[in-house]
């Protein structure tokens, strides 16, 4: 057990899985010689060589599809998108090839591939480089979507994703690569996909948060504790399949819910979670579910506008007070 | 063995290719002589098998068209009639363990790669016994046992996949070759260019076979492509390429033999532009008003089955009796396939939810 950054935790996961299985290889833009645009792949080229740690041209559709093809022929690719903004170019291969191959081949060709990289807001990089795409990928049966919020989760979930026999979209967060936490150094430290984590127990209200919103929710919960409100924070960790049972269990206990996310509200993951809560736990709600999403605008550049575009700790606190009818 | 004459395709008019590879510096005449010599090396049985395979595809597709009009086959149904020499010639040059994938016009490739007519027809009928368990349909034939890695429905989508399969073969150190078929319309997609760039950059054992049937659905090559000589696109990637008469099954075979040698021995990719023509519409619902009857008839004079039949008759490999035997055998197989498909069960309703994930959570 050591305290390391999320960047280091991801690096450990990659290193351990590359060591464990020779069919695992890593490819993407600047992952090898440059050591990774965000240094997640630092040192891997030196350790595993250029056969297994591969710099690609800037050709997202091409290398995503190449990865899917390699998976069809028995390899286990880990494909890095420098950021998921660029995965938009590759969506045909992710959706039409990776997600559907097993089904349309009648169960013959599973695609054990991980597409990973930072998703969500970054710092002042404006509209095309700062967006959260999880609802796109989570929409499609055949894909699994993972969003870790702590270094330990990042490591354990990435290792499970690489060992999984299905295509996994593994969404990191650029703002969180430097976040620190305790992480196991056991090479068999795995966190199963599809299992939510109760990041903090409470009894008065539930915050369902993922990725960047988890540390924000935990800070909000600390502050609310001082105000006499006991908040439970649930991190689904895997968006698809969604561990709705853990969420419903918490809702039945606290009867009040805030769903916090940095993605846009319309057709978002928060909308899905809210819908499922209303279907499965309507009678337990003492207040309407409060959805706190990124604003319904492209991300602006100006710092003050950018700050307004995604939820922050204060807005999460306000949202909890709202569902608790405290104001 | 004599070669078919009067090529519709003006092979000689195309610009010289850079001499990146010995086989490319040969002129057309030399190449033709080489083909003849090799054809003579083929046993009569092998030649007759090529004819059998082309006739199998033709009759199978005719039966598919009939079944489609009877409502037994749903959705889209893209027939391969007219293009048979491409799949048959190409696959005859490969090893059984080589990988093949193609577009949605995939019935012919599936049959020749080794999926039984029963399983292909049952797939068309949407039956549980189909090669994709009734979940893929006309556009998505698969069979892991014969390394047929699919018909793919998005134009050009299979090209990066084929490239990745070649990558995997090289990574694992096998000498398998990945053969990726696509139509000429796919050449305008970014997926084509992105794939060729990586394949040459990383020296991958991939054969890219552009089946240039000259129409992307209803849009002619002339209306869709600035540089219409597809084989020249390889120059941009310093990749070996050839232009091949797709109505000549042996010419296709020869070109793919050369490409497979290049892939296996030097781990280098090749782009083959194989000029062909589809005699039917883009799909069963195509009225075909974008081309004239005269144009179709011009190409039907070079029907690949007709040309090869004539050629085998001239050299005494084939006679009326053996031709009838082939037709009878094919007829029986196709009728059997249709009956098998008819009598096969529909997928169990519970199959709706299977095969979404390999590791369901």
C-alpha cells in the first residue's frame, strides 16, 4: 500500500497487465517515445519495447479499428485516446465494430479491447477539448463504460477492464491525474466492473456522483456534516452496466437524491439514473430527484465562464439543501 | 490454356508504376505470359473447381433473389452476380488459415471461404442454424472455424479491421495473411487511407482487394472519384499495387498469389484494384435506372463464368457432360440449402439477449 497519484496508479495497472499477458499491447498517439501526453504511459516503452508500446499516427478511426481487428484475431489491445474528444473520430469502429461484433456474429467474435484516456472538462481548453462523452458510449449495448474517481479504483478497474473479454470504454479525467490516494501494489488487486462504491455513508441524503464529481461531492458532504446534514455519496464507478441496486438501496435509506455530473443534462447518464430511481423507488422519495449537470452549452474558454459551466462544491451543497428542504 | 480476349478494361493505358517491387516492373504482356505458364501448372481438377465455385455463387445468388422476392429473406440483400471471379480467384490463392473479411456483399466470399451453403442460406433466412445464428443476416456472415471474419455493413469499416488482423498475425509471429475486400466506393472513406498508411508504415501482411464494380450504389465511379485509377492510390503510401481484370478468374488468382507471397515472405501489404461489374442492382430493391441496358450487356459479354467456361472448353478441360455435372451438383447443393433454411427453426426468443457480452455482469 502506498500513496500515489491516479496517473501512477494507471501506469502501474498498465505495467502489471503488460507483464502478465503477452497478448496485451498498448497503442495510441504519443504513448511511447513521448511517454504519454499526460505521462500515464511513462516508462512503458523502455520496459516493454516498441512491439508492445506503439506510437500511432494521428489517425483515430484507423487505429481504433486496427485495435478491434487485432482483438478479433486474439490480442488484447489497450488503445489510448490522447483525450476522448478525439474518440469522436473513431466512434464508427467503437460502436459499429467493437460493440456489435459479438452479437452480429452469433457469439463467435468477442472484442477484448480497452479504449482509455481522459474524458470530461479540462482547464481552459474550450469547446472541442473539454467535454464529457460517457452517455454516448453508455447508450450502446455491447460496450462497458468505466469512470474511476480514486487512484485505487483507477488501478483496480483498469486491470479488470484489460482482463475483461468485452470492449471497455475507460474514462479518466484530466483534472484528476494528480489526485493522490492509497493504492495496493498487489498484482492481483482487481476491482470488479459493475459494482458501485459507497464513498461515504450517510442518512439524510444521497449524492450519486462519478469521476470528477466524486471528490466534489465528498467535500460537499464534509461541509454539510458541519451543517448537521448526513450525506451518503455513491460512486457507480461503472456506468454500464450500472449498479442501480446500490443506488436504490441508498435512496430507500435517505429518501433524498442529488445526481451530480459534469456532462450535459439532456439524454445524459444523470437522466438515466434519475429515471431508474423514479421507476424503482418513487414511493421512497421525499423530494424530487435533483439533477445537477454541466450547463447545456459548449464549454467556454474564459475562466469565469468555464467555472460556471460545470457543478462545483457550493452548487452541490445547495442542491442537497434543496432536496432536504433546508432553505 | 488460352486467355479470354477483348478486354473491356484498358489495362495497357494506365501509367507506369514506380518500380518498388519486382513484380510491379513487369509489363502487362510479361505478366500475362506468366499467368499462362502458371495456369498450365494447375491441375484440371483445380481449374474445374474454380468453375464450380463461380457457378455455386451464381446459382446461390439466383436462389437468394428468388427467396427474397418470396419474402423468405428480409432486409437488404446485395448480390454478387458478375463479380464471382474476384472472390473465387482470390481465395484460391490463399491458405485455409488466412483471414478474410469483406463488405456487406459477402455471400460469395463466405461460401468460398468454406461456410456451407446451408449455413449461409439459413443466415439469409434468419434461422438459428445460420452461420451467425440468425443475428447477422445477409450483411454479417461470420465463421470463426474457417477464419471468415465477417461481412461488414458500414462502407469501408472492415478495412481498419483487416489491417488489425494483419497486425495480430505479425505480432503473434504467424505467417497468416489478412485479406480485406471492399468496393471502390470505400476508397473515398478515410478508413481506407488511414489503414493503408499504417499497413505500409508498419509493414503488415495485409492484402487490400478493391472490387471495383464501378458503382457505389447508384453513383458511378466518374461521379464520385477524382482519381479513378484506384491502384494508383497506393503510390501515396509507397505500397505495391496492381490493376487486375476481375472478369478473369486466373488473373485474379495470379495477382493474389503475388500479393500473398509479398505478405508472407516480406510482411508487406498490397493494394489490388480488381475491375469487375455487378450484373444486378446494388441491392434487391435497386431499380437500376442509373445505367443503361447496353452497358450491362457489354459487361455480360465478359461474364466471368462464360469466359472461363469457354476457355476450359477450348483447352479440353471441360466438356458439355462435365459442365452439366457441375451444374447438377450446384443445383442440388443450392436446393438443399434452401430446403435446409426453410426447415430450420427460428432463433429461440431467449437468443435476443445472448451474445451482447462475453462476460455479462
